[in-house]
C-alpha cells in the first residue's frame, strides 16, 4: 500500500524487508499498513519558532522538472522520490530551508537538487519541522560541489513524534572540494536517512558528524556510504547515538576506497549510549579497500553511563536523575560544539536537554564510554 501511495502504479516495486541486509533492522510492515489512511498532501516551507533565527527567512524552492538518481543502487524510495517534481537551487552564502507536511494524516514526497559553484562557500540548513502528526515523508536530496568549493550542511530532523520519514542525501565532490555534514536526529517515530557521499576529485575532504537521541518507541536508521574514488582524499566520520525506553538506533557505515585511490585517509568512529535495558542499538562500521598506501580505521563502542562519574556527581549533592542527564548531555554536546553557528548550537543543545528524561531507566551503569 505504501508504494502505491507514493506513485508506484506498476506494482512491480517491492517494499524492502529484513532479508535485505541494509534493511535488516528496520521493519516497514506497520507503516505499510498505516499508509491506507494517508492522503496525498502538500509540503509547507515553514520556520519552526523553536529554531527561529533572526537572519533565517524561509527560502522557497523553485520547481524545475524531474530528477535523476545518480547512485548505482538507489533503492525503491529514492526511485519514487526522483519521479516527483524536482526543486533545483544554486546555493549562496547561507540559506535555510524548512520542510514539513502541511497537514496531518498525509503522505508527501519531493526531490531537490543543490549546486555549489567552483570556489564558492555556503552553509545549508535543512530542517524537518515537527508540526503535523501521523505523516509520511519521502525525500531525495542531491548536492553537487564543484572544484574547491566548501559546504556546511546542517540537517535537523525534528519531525513530530508520530511522523515517519525516509530520506536519501547524495553528495558528490570534485577536486579540492570540502563538505561538513551535521546530521541531527531528535524527532519522528520512524526515521531512516541514507547518506551517500562520493569523493570524485583529488584532495577533496568530507567531515561527517551524526547524532541521534531517541526515547519512547522511536526508531532511527542511519545508512552511510562514503566512496573514495580519487587519490589523496580524506574523510572523518564521528557518530553518536543515545537510546532510552524502548527505542532503537541503527547505524551502518561503509567506507569504500576504490582502486587507484592511493593516499586515502578515512576514519570512522561510532560511540553509543544505552539508557534503558529495553532499548536497542545496532551499529556496524565497514571498510572495503582496493588501493595501496592508505590510512583507514574504524571503531565502535556501546555502553552505559559511567558509574564512577555518577558517584562523583552524587557526592557533590546532585540527585541521581540530574546526574544522569548531565552526563548524557555532555556525551552528546561534544559533537554539537562543532556547529559553527553559535545561536543554532545553543538552541539545539536546549532541545537536546529538554528531550532527555529526568531520570534514566537502566538499572546498571557499569560500562565506561
């Protein structure tokens, strides 16, 4: 039902199942069943008052026809989003785009393309707002960086707690280009973000920072593919997730170094924090190397709050609930401190603190991260 609602009239496309490795931990059966109650909706470009910045007007996206998926294995949702009208835009110095379904119980999809010219510098804030309830959104975003251009992309996923969202972001870098991606996930009942970065030119660099903070029954699935297709390229990926109550965080990060991409330096680290015995975290970093003279590494940790740190805070007169919150905020804030906009950074930290429970629900806090 879900694919038909998204425009698959042929009935030939198949909904991903757990038999597909990249969908192993994300089950769409409940969403597929709920799709029967969705109506076609429109997308509203609105500014959430919680993140209102004095110099951040809503920027409309102009319609320019149809899109084309540039990845070899786009997946069913990206294919359907690519068939929707595409909104193309040439990026300027600093621009803000806010996306949300305009009404509850609706289903929307959209494709957007951004281009950064050679030598240009830009900041793009991509904000999924949290107004309507019971919605499903399917987005495809394609960003092309020309030679020696620099982009800071801040994606803020703050959708409503009952919303579902599947999004694919494809970024391609020419020689000397640099991209810094902040992927912040705080909202939605079910969210999946497929981030594909392809480095096609020498001396290009990608920096990825991803943070997911989940509670209740939230499910967040992040799929990262980072392709090094040229020599002397670099990337640095840092991922953190916090799961409380009965939530589930899924991360799969794959770094691919193509033949001839000698001199590649690619680093991937994922650290995860469990706040509840009922929460789940599945994390899997991968490396596939077909070049020589490379410097690549990956690592992963999953743990709970440090018991010694909790004891120290308690000995200073801080109650247990507040002590857990302080340590959890500190765990997340390390990544948010890298956001270059101080006003936005402050607002996101406030949203993060408000989302965290007053008390963690775990009975054991023994592992040190």
